């Protein structure tokens, strides 16, 4: 089962269920007939299948031809889309390389801004450019030119309205001796300056940027990964080329940012069927271009991020990419939302240097819909002719198939262990009537069986169809033992009938608490209950659920005690022990009689931990393994390091006090939290042989809980060690002499 490491051990073959078989005479209901009419109906169905097969064969042959043409069409569209994208990017690459070479011939004019008119001309002639810039190695000087689209409300370093009439923004970052400066100039196309602003707090340095370092490392043109530009909140990529002098010295990098919104417009214009979609993604499946360009970027407050293909919320796109990831191919046929699609995935040329994909998803019905409609008409005519021939068989077979269909529903109820109502069906076919009767008998047997075996196990056996076998599995479970204090004395004071009612109410409450937390009641041992969590249905939080169940038992027993005391009846004091360990769980016993239970050293230890309550005057004791598994959800205080009877190894035992998180009625009170904290400090001092400090701390515990016998026990133990200290190899383990 998920979340549990287990393997089969000790299997000895198939055995009986442990319940005797009861032979009953089958009493047919109604007059009854044999199954010959149903055989006639089957032959009629075969003739119908033959007719439909001929029609289907013709349809699929024609559909295959149409699909082949569709695939070729999609492939041509993909090639066109790739070419259009490269036509968008190739001029940018050429301009960047030319700019780098121009700057290399005269670094001074590039540094002092004399190339700004040249940069403005590139922006004017290449509308896909978002900006173009130079960065220099020596001092990090940075010059950048932006186009300002008409109608821009906010722009620049301070996200303020640009000056009226401004068409371009020129940015210069200087990191010279005078300090850092970042100046933005707003100009017309002819260079007339309309305004300036500064943003000296940014401290931008281009040299550590990936595009700068990658261009220098490669020594040639590079394309950056996809990013979102804050100036226009649109995705784009950066082309960069190193500025290298004739002597081979790298003096900087020329680069340009490219907005890919034009590619989105191109994809929106494609005619690829009524419901077809095309999109471009990078190697992380982030959208580069999409017909609805606004969906390529997500804004969370002031944060902008790219959207992946699967985050669009379009099922056919998500399913197409899932199919591509599972088995990459240029063409994929898939089903999504009950419809058939063709998905094309075409990679960009290798020389581009980026693993982009152009994905096209079209619905087959957009291309073969007319063919399907024609075939539906042909099928309708054929079925109309066939209907006259099989009408009689259909009427005759109806009263055979209806009870069988309803029986299928009843069998599904049995698989879900819904056994409350009998099967109330009537069938004229004797075999079906016998089956109904047998299933009713099966329901009664399973209902009885479920009273002796855990319902989850019965449900699993019924659903799987596996026989019951001897053997078990190694699994990490949580085991619980409960017991009633001084039950022998109570038995002597109550009449047997009254005692049975009293005990039954207690056991019912304990069992309810176990099952409410999805545990399994293993057995009742007189006044004791053994239960476990994690089997037959695995649960990761088995230790936590056992703790919740124990606290619920304590609460419900207190409520019952209050009612009994008001009625003048004896009250019960329950003790609980819980331990998590690797045990064997399964069918234990013989081929004639078996029990679904857990065995192992961990089970014995859980029983001994229940007995630890007697020594320390507690009600719920849990092991260190339970504390570790339940985690911070519970509040538990350390009691002692105990070697229970029959064991030499010490186990750290805790008292479960309350929940740190969970149902309100089980949450810890402030006094419990403080008591837990004080006890932890006192026990730590005790373990470290700080006897005087331990006595003082346990005295504080005594003041917090005067009726708590734990403090007196440890104060006496510490004072004894003050007089006669333990040996140097003292481990702090307290050996119990009784269970």
C-alpha cells in the first residue's frame, strides 16, 4: 500500500474463510425459462455488428486520408511559424552584431553617446526592438535607447508619465570617479531633449548579468532565456554580441531586447480550424507567444512572472504537453475532454541556440467533421433497416438483460460493503433468479463476517477478489492497549448482568474512538482492548490518529463516569499504552481458524507500556517512537527511561497530555503546557545527575500538580542518589519488576 514498506511473509496457501458454508436449496422465483432466448439475441447482435463494421471500415479509411492531409497541413503551418519567428529575430541579431562592430572601431563615440542617433534609427526601422544598448567592461558604463510607444502613461526609472511628445528615452549609467549616476533623457526623433530624470538608487551594473557574461564567454552572438520586461510587462529575449577591438581586446557588449508580441499577433492570425491553437514555448514550457498575448504574463501584486503552457488552464494544451513529455514526437494524436486532437511540436533551428518549440493543437473534428456527418447519415439509414429485423429480439431480450444489469449495480454495492438492504429483484430466467438468491445469501454471510473481522479488511477482500490466506506483511504500525484499573474488584462488587452492561458501554465507547480515527479493533481481552493503526488501510499519520483516539477515549470515559456517578453506579478508570514499531500484520492461525492481527516485539512492548501507567500514576503512556511520529501535533511530557519487564533495553516513556493542534476539546490548556515544560526540565536534570536541581524542579512540578505522584517518585529517587550516587556507567534506566 502507498506509504508503507511491506513484503509478504509466511504465506502457506489458500485456506477457508473460517466461516462454515451453509447449503440452502435454491428456490426459483416465477415460472422460469432457459437461456436459449438470450443466445438468439446474441446472434442478432452479431448480425448488427457485421453491418456496422462495413460502415465503420469505409468511414475509417476515408477518415485516415483526411487525417493524413490534416497532418501535412499542420506541418506546413509549423514551418511557416518557425520561419516567421526567425524573420522576427534574425534582423535583431544582425543589428546587434553590426552595432558591436561599429562600437569596436571607435569605442569613444559609443561611450560618449554619439551613437544614440544610430540606435534611434535602428529602433525606428526594427519595431520588434524593445531597447538597444552598449555595456563597457572597464567601468560598467551603460548606454541604452528605448522607443516610447504612443499613449504610454508611465515610463522610465521612476515609473512616471513621460514628457509630452517624447518618442525615445536615452539612458546613461556612469560609474566614474564622481560616483554612480543614472540619467534618463526623453527626446524626439530628431534628438530634441524634452526632459531628464535620474535614478541613482538602483546601482545597476551590467557586467554581472547573464547576457553580458554569456556573450563574452561565447565570443559571438547569444540569445538569453525568456524574461519579462518591467517597462512594458511583456515577455521578450535579449540578443548580445561582444565588442572586440581589432587587437582582440574585449571592451564590452552590444545587446538588444526583443518583444515577442508580434509573434503572438501572427499566431492569432493563423487559420488552423475553428478550435485550433498555436503557441511558442521555451525549454521550461514558458509561453513565448500565444494568440492572446495578455495571458503570457502573470502579475501578482508588483511581481511579474511568465506563464507556462499548462498554467493557461486550457485542457487540450495541458494534455498535449503531457503526452509530449511522456513520448516526445513531432506529431501526437491524443484525447482530451472527450475529443480527438492532433498536436504538432516543431523545434527551432539548431543555429538559433535555444530549445524553443512551436506547438500547434487542432481538433480532428474541425477537418473530418463533414465526413463524420455523412457517415452518421449512412449509419442512421442502416440502423433504421436493421431495427425492423431485431425489434422482436430486442423486446424478447429486454426482460433478460434488465435484471442482470441491476444485479451488476447490487454487486458493486457488495464491493463497497453496503450490505444493509436485501436485493429486491424479480427475474423470469431461472439462472438469474438463482443468482439473485445466492447474492442475498452472500450479503447475509458478509454482514455476519464483518462483525468478526475488521470491516476495512472485508471490504478490501471483497473488492480485490483475493482468497483469505495465512501469512502477513512487515509493516510499521501503531499498536494500542487499553485496560480498566481494578477491574477484578469491580467484578466482585457488581452483579454479572450489570457488569456486562457496564463493560459493554465502555468497550463500545473505546471501539467508537478507534474507528472514528480509522483504526482497527483487533480483539477484546476481557476488559482490555487491543487496536492498531496503519492496516489493513495504510495511513501515514497512524501514530497521530492513535494519540487522538486515546485522548477521545479519556474524554468520553470521563463523560460516562459523570453520568454513572450521578446514577450511583461505579466509575471506571482506563489506562492506555501506545507504541509504534515494525510488526507483522496479517492472517495468523491455522487453515481452519485464523485471525487478522499483529504480532511481534512491538506488540508486546505496547502492552507493557500500558502497564507503566500503574507505576507513574498516569492514564495514557506513549513511547518515544510515537512522539517522534506524531510530531508537534501532540503535547507529551517525559516520564522515565524504562526497561519493561522481560526487556533490558530502556525505552523513553511519555505521558500523552493533550493536542497542540486539532479538535478544540482535545487542545492543551496553559496549565498543561507549563506542566509539560517543567517536567521536561526536571527530567533533563535528573538524567544529567544534577540531583539538587532535579529535586528543585520536580518540587515546582509538585506545586503545579499537587495530585501528580510523578514528582514525589522522582524527588525520592534523586534524594536516594544524593546519598548513594549511582555507578559511573549509570544509564538512567529504571527496570520494572512487574507488568
